[in-house]
């Protein structure tokens, strides 16, 4: 005889059946139902086959805004969250599986932003499929900046240095239990999307990346409606929070409303340029360090543009153009190189 199912397991069974009826027959969940499902998936009671079945079913059905909010509620409930004592914290994030196609300059832009006095938190992982690419964590390590800090230490980093990084293995405990299963599936799931939308440091502002235009409004609504003042979601490089040097779509959540528009670097005096291909972690670290210490200006425009967007989003300046000019002056003053050195020690 099989042991009796728990109430949570029985509820999950019913919702898996309702979810696995295909794109047309599947039933959407409420926020609370999605929270309960996610709480079950990251519990010790869930079996690998159940996890895989639900992730696959959701891949075909697609996650709605209320479901995303419920999944996020459960993920953060099983995590070690922080609340650093700083004003105007900016949360910047892209997919935890990293970069595979375009050079990783998000971290460089974040360091420039921190040098301007806007505190920044980033969070990522290492070694997730399908990309297994260059993540923020791997790049930090290659730059000699600690990437694996306990959550309370990250909070102090943000308070003392204006920058901190949370590694999934150190804070996202429930979801990390699913990592072995996710490594055998080889495809993106709704968990990849939710990791992008997490706000583990209670930041009022977020800059998030999405790979496809159809995700922009959903990401902005799901993240913003959970209590943030402003969430800007960009169709960024490799689905990350980095804007390319070409026009891209944006969904911007502010005061309960989402507006959609196009951001074009040409409007700020930059010429369009193709994406620099992704480099190895070590090569990327050399490029970023050379850029931040002004040994090379090959990628200066991309860093200035992205820093300008972050400074605007963090309420440091009134518009993106002013943010770009502030970032340019920071380079000239040596404060960017000084901030990199501070983070390395």
C-alpha cells in the first residue's frame, strides 16, 4: 500500500492535472494556488518526476501574471532575504544561466552606477542550463570581487560600499534544491523567469531583462505589483538587463501602471553598433577591468549608456541623457576605477 498523501501533495496532484491539459485546456491558477504549488515543489516531499512534469506542463501553458506573483511569493518565503539600510537601492538582474551570445557588460554598468552613489544589488548563479554561460557571479570571481557571500554580509557590503551580490546558493535555498533536476531538463522553465524577477533585497527600483517582447509587460506587472515603486523591463542582450546599442522595447511599471515604449541610444548621440560576441569569463573580466580603469574605450559607449539608464531609474538624475553625462564625468574623475578597486578589497 502506498502511504497516504499529505494535503499539500493532494492539492499539487489536482493542479498538475489541471495544468497539464495543453495550451487550450489548461486552467490558470490564482496567486495563492501558484504559491502553494511552488511551496510543494521546493519541499522535501516533491519527487523529481513531479517537479519535471510540472515544469514541462507550465512550459506549454505559459505563466500568467498572478501565477508569477504566487511563484515569487513562495521562492522568497524559502529564501534568506535582506533589507540593507540604504536609500534608493537598485536591483539589476538577468537570467541566472548567464550569457552565451553577447559580451557581459551589465556588471560594468552597475559598478559605474555604484560609483555615482546609487546603491546596487545584483543576484545570479553559476552553472545553470540551458546556457551555462557567463554569469555575474562568475565574472565577479574573475575580477577578484567576492561572489559567494552570506546574505547578512551582502547587506553590509551594500551599506558600506554601495554594491552587493547575492549568489543563489547562499540565499535562494528552496529553489537551489531543484538544481539537480533542472540540470537534467536542458530547457528554460518558469523558474528561470522568476529568478529574473526576484527582489531579495527589498529594492524599490528594478532593472530586469527579458528575452522576448511578449514577456516584457508580464515581468513588469508581476514584479511591480509585489510592492516596488518602479520596474523597468528591457528586451536586453541574451535576455539580460543590458541594453544593446540599438533600439529595444521597454515595459515600465510606475505608480501601478505599465507603459511600453522604445529606448534608442541614437536619441542620446550614440551610433548603432553590433553586439560584441560573448567572451570567456577570464577574457570578459580583462575587458571589463580595462574599461573601468580607462585602459580601453572600446566599450565605453555601451557602458555609459547602460549606466545612464540605471542612474535615471535610481532617481539620481532627471533623465537618461543627464545620467550618461554623469557617468562620463565619473570616468574622468577616477571614481569608477576607485570603486572597482574598493570592491576588489
